[in-house]
């Protein structure tokens, strides 16, 4: 791509294109719809549809699709051609405003948590004009919401848009108290860093576990993993560089601001980070990024793994959700400025977030819950399952000053001198980074580090937006009634800090001492998905999400049902794959090698007589014992799987799975991995960790 500025967003029907191709009146009306969330006039939609169709056809599009995000966690699309019949057996290219605004996919075939039955099939997709349409693979993609015939949200976009409205409503109330009558909208901005693994496609195709579950269920550790810390930010191999170049070009054409890319900590692991976007656009872009990563990897003879823990014993893959709030006038409300202790507006928004995270720790934990993420949280740079906030020394000191009423002197930023004349002296940041913190302040934003690599970012941002909206509502309700704003504000900040400072922790989140300290502070510790999911419909959580109209009661219950069902199905599929691999690949591999060794022993006896051959006999004995152990543990896992299938209540099933199936899977893996280390490569049917993790470097 020779001219990036020319090609960037070249396949996007964005503001620049709309201004060029739409009549001024139509363009102005559409802009009002987008910026002020005004209702869209059907006449306007007709004009937009015609212009959008002509633009898309010029770029090779023959079809259009309403692109939406059902509760599967991935995207869905149904393609319709632009063609319509014309006289004399000919066709015309047609696309109406009605087709732009509304689509009708089948709503009974997607997860609904009981909102839809098989015979209740009708559903609707509705155009989201705040997220630009784009052309990909000869199709015009129109970002849409997805709902049932009764109007219940069946997707991840609709609650996100509702939560953005809730945050905007309450934040504007607060800004008005500070005399800001200019801002018309407050917007959450998100930049999701995406971690992933790339492995050779030929090796991937030989692993049933990777094909079906996205992670390795068996596999002995390679002699070298990430012990030397030599992959992180390391030199990039030509194969990966070619993939990155191709990926960037495809993302840039779709208006996705992919900016930073590097090798991650584990071998074969990488990261991509975009520039911030409005939350719902960032969610759309991240879903698109994951899809394009997979497609581009295949083009290069690779496979992209987005599972949270594809390789045991190595770093898992997360998605760091960098969240901030700003105004339509361009101000970042989380920017502390040079003197944060004097920046009362910043302190109020900061305290609102602290209160929100403390009050709704469980919702934040639920928002990142999945069977895959349970394997990742708590080690290897993934934060623990205990929610806490890292503020750093400077802001912690500022809040302590507010709490005590004794303003602390704000020191100027220290200069860092590296001791060599040629190297520049520069100002240090206000605080270090804490890679173990789930929710860390990083200068002018918060980084929520708990999301798993495969997660949609929508759910996490729904919970953050809504919880902060509630804090701002409580603050606005109180401050709007006061006659002395300054005095009431200071008292409010003091009380909030005293009540919620337990959530602030700047230390090592991996330490045993922190687990004990968190318990003393009364913080939640939900290590697994079933532990936290039972709390989604707790009274306080339901009251929050219903009062801000982010979910209805039925929608909230449906999310709980979908999430716990997904957990159960995911683990049971993994268990079934383990059984299949153990029976058809691992045990046959071991027995083939044992048979070969027995033949060798027989040959040696012919030449050397009845002399003990330590290597051969020891290997045969060990592998025979391991094969018996594998078979015994395989049968135990099968029995647990059969028992789990009999449960009718998904939560009872989930806890049974957690307490029985997952431990049995771990038990089965141990002798299988030991057998791999004893079996010659020639006989072992599965690609090894060494082959998969280091194949891209050759």
C-alpha cells in the first residue's frame, strides 16, 4: 500500500463519502441522527440507501448483508443480492430504504436463553447509523442490532448502545453542575488490544483439539518456552511480517486504525492494538479484526488461535480494554491535568469510577466469564479473579489528601537521566505500570485487563458504562439539591473515598498476601465462571441494569442462561474431544511404540541371549503402566460426562462440571503428556508443542 492516507477507509461509507454523495439536506439530517441520536426519517433512509448501493457497486459489491452480533459471541450475516427482476427477463440493481433500515433473519436458531422458541422464528435487524457500512468480499456490510419479534434484544450491540445512552444522560447532568452547557453528548471511547497465537496450518490440521476447541487439550511442554523472555518485542520473522503487512492493509481499507503490533511474551504469540474509537464502533471493529485475522492467517499458511489459553504452561491471550470517556467537543474527562488535586471535575469522575467498580465488582467479573478465560486468569501477566483498581502513587496520594482534608504538595514530574551524555533526559510518568491489576489507571484512561482474547468487548463495556452511569446519577441527585456546590462536592468526594478505598490496590495481585488481604477487605473472589454467574440476577445487579434500561428482566435472565449453557457446552465438548483423542490417537501411538520396542527386545535376545536391556524394558514398562493409567482416567471422565448429561438444571450441571469433569480432564492429561515424552516422534500422531510454537521461526 503506497499511499496509506489515500487507501485508509477506502472501503467504508464514512462521513467523507456521505458528504460527497448525499444531497446537503439529506446529509445534514443523517448527521443529526448520528450525533444527537435523533430518529431517522424513512425518506432520508431511501436517499441514503440509493447512494450507499451505488457507492458499493462501484467497489465491486453484488450483495448486501445486515451484519450483527448474536449471543454466540461471533458475528452473523445473511447475504442478499442487489438484483431485482426487470421486464424481458432482465434485472435492475435495487436497494431500498426499507432494506437498509430493517432485515428479517430467523430468531429461533440463535441463542436466546428462552426468549425465543423454535416456533417463534421471526426476528429483526435494525441499522445502526453510528457505525459506518463497509464493503468486504463483494458484499456491502451494514452494522445492525438484532432483536426478536417482541422487541427483546438478542444481540450484544443493543445493550451496549443502551448503556452508552445511560452514561451520556448522567454524565451530562454532572457537567451541567460544573457550568458546561456546551457539551451535547458524553461518549465512552475504547481501544482493545488484541492478543493471539499463530501456528502452521499443516500442524493445526493434525490436532483435533485445536480444530474443535481452539486449545490444546494434550501436549507436553517444549524444552524451551518463554523462560528466556526473548520473544517479547523480539525481531519479527519474515513469515509473520508478511502476515502483518497483509492484515494491516485489509484492516486499514476498512477504516480500522490498527497501529501497534509486536511479538508477545510466549513463543508464536503476538499482539495488535488500535487507536481509540467510540465504544460501539470499537466493538464492531474488534469483531471484524478477529474475523480478518483468521482469514488472513489462512492465506499465509497459518492458523490464528484466539483461545484464552491455547497452550498449557505459557501466557494466555487477553484483550486489554482501554476505556475512557470524552465529550463531543473533544475533552477527555479522565485527563487529570498538571494539578489533579485542583481538577474537581476529574476527581468527581474518578470517584464515580472507583465507586462503580467497588459496588459492581461481580458484574465486571461476570462480563469476562467464560470456560476459556477461567484457565487464564491469575497468572502469566493475566490479572487475578479479584477485582481491584490500580491508581499509582500520585493519584493515591491526591485521594488521601482529599480524604484527610490536607492537600498534599504536588511534586513536578521527576526527570530520568540514564547516565550517558548522548541519551536524552525525559520526564517520568506519574506511576509505574501494574500488569497484575484488573482495572488500572494509565494516565488518562482505565485499562480493564481481564477480558479474554476471544471475547466480544461489548459485555465488559456495557457493565462499565452502566455502573459508572449509576455512580454519576447518585452524585448528580445529591449535588443538584445543594445550595453550596463546592462544600457539598468536597464532602461527597471525601465520603466516596472513605467508603470505597478498599477497592484500590497498587501492589502485587498474584501474591498470596493479596488474596488474604482482599478477603479482609470484603472483596469478591470468584475464581470460576459458575461462581460469578449465579450473581448476575442478584437484586442489586438487576436493579442497576433494569433502572438504566440496559436490559429488561427477561433479557437479563436470558443472558445468564446463555452464558451458563455456553460454559457447560464448551467444557463437555472439550471432554468429548479428549476422550476421542485418547482412544484414537494417544493410546494407539503408545501401543505402536511399545510394540516396536518389544520387537527390538526380541531381536536383541536372538543375538545377545536373555540379557536384560534396561532402556527397552524400562520404556516398555513405563509406557504400559501409563497406557493403563490413561485408560482408567479416560473411563472416569466418560462416567462423569454421562452423569453431567443427565442434569436438567444448567447451574447444577455447571458446578458438577467444575468439580468433576475439569479435574478429571486434568488427571487424564498428566499420563498422556508423560507418555508423549517417552514415545519416539515417529510414532506420536500429534504435532508437539515444540513444532507448533517454533515452526514460524524457520
